[in-house]
């Protein structure tokens, strides 16, 4: 087993650290009144376009500098963080093992099985496992095995350590999304019981598409499409560099025809990509419909997106906000958190690891 493992143990004080293609996000949750959760603090710090490339750290100094800026704004003494690897960098598979194994025996069985299914030598990866629950037979349990190349994990760990942080947990982005989804789904009728819910986390470069039913994943796929396409459209339309276009997009400092000539076509294209993702799900599984669509990620903050996606897919669509039932300090600003909430899904799922049993 690697020294740095996935799915690690909880820490008394822990912040979620999401290093995405466009920004560094830090979030700390605490215990509120009557067992509720509380948002303690969060920060979103933009990164330059070349800092993260294809999910990997392309410019160590740029990411490290971005994290330092984020920590200064974060203003917390928390040193332990949970980070996540993109799903594309992780090999994950569920296997069946005999029930009742001692932990050491289970580790040996997992390593034996992993050697057969992981397309790398075990000494090249960090490997971990987690018992998901009972399998169909009472004599077996379902176990999630996760592995990633050591250098990919160590790059992110090194960035955190260069800023004085300790990585206590290494998770997977899709699993962090699912953890946050458990909070989001509570706002649906009957908390979405028995319903198929499609969660789309639309980031700068990648759209994570996950379908869940009663908290169990039935389908997951990554798709190369995101907000960077809008930045490119702005740059092309107005003769800007990509950095200029990104800055103009974030500050909403764009010409009067932006909404009609650039934004609307992008939203229609994004809705089409979502519709295609749904069709791929239908053709590759036994399902032929979903009951709800929930939108997360930075693109979900575009006001018109919910309506455009709902009309294109003919599926009830809403924004994913994991903080609905949480208390929020006045200094954070409820309105700003409402705007930022969908882009904090992964960070929220990571921050929740503080409360793991």
C-alpha cells in the first residue's frame, strides 16, 4: 500500500481544498446548533490558464502562489486539508470479497485483486480501499478499490505542503461530489427517494456527469467541456487574449452584445452537450429517463442556464446548493455564498470528511 492513501481517516480540524482547472477553493465546515452544519469560511482564488493542464499541475509555482493567496484570504489556523484527484487520474473499481475478513487479510486480498485489474505495477501507484457495504450474498461485501499514479498525487500533496499544509485525506472528485450530493438532494420532493437524479458538475475544462438513486451511483462519466469554451468564444469574438477574456468574464465587463452573440450560443451548446450526455447514459444502461437534473460547478452560476437546460432536456432542473440547511455567518454574506455554492460542491464534499465516522 502507498504511503499516501485515498479515503483516509477524519481529522478534528479539516478544510476541503479543491484545486480545479480555474481556481483554488478552500472551505471549512463546523458543527452548528442542534446537529446542523455551519459554514465557517471559504475562499475562491482564481488561477492562470496554464496552472492546471488536463487535470495535472502544469505550473507548480502558479498553483502554489494561488494557494498562498487563498490562505491569506481564508484567515484560518486549520492546517489539515482533504484534497481530491480528478476521476481521469484515478482507477476505481468495486470488487467482491468474503465477509468477515480481518483488516490485514482484506489488505492482502485487495492487493492480490488490484494486481490483476490495475493497468500499472503496484509499486507505481498509491492504492487504497473502502468497504462499501453488503453485497447480494450475505457471505460477501462490496469493496471500492482506488489507485492513482504516485507522481500525480505527490504533485498535489507537494503544493499543499509548500504552503505549510498537511494533507490528511486524498479523495476522488466524483466521490466528493457524491458526498455533497447527499446534502443537495434533501431539497427535492421526498428527498429524491426512489428517483434517478443526474448531477452535472460543470467546471472550466471538464463536466462530471453522475447519476444517483437513493444515494447510490448508477453511472458516472467525465466529458471534456466547460467554461473555458466560453472564455475562448469571448476571446475570439472581441479580439482578446485568453487571460483578458477570462478577466472580462469574471468581472462581467463585456460589450452590450455579449449576451446575445456569445453567451446565449454557449448556453445552447452546453445544454446540447448535457442532452448528449443523457442520451449516452440511456443507450449504455437499462434506464431511459432521469427524474431531475442538478447543476453544479462554476458554469451553474450563469443565471439563464437552468431554463436553457430544462427546455432542451424536458427534465426538471435546478442549481446544486449543498449549504441550504447550513447556518452561515453574517460576515460571509448569504447572497454571495448562494452565487458561489454550485462551484463549491467538490470542496464541500472534501470538507465533510471532517465528520466521517
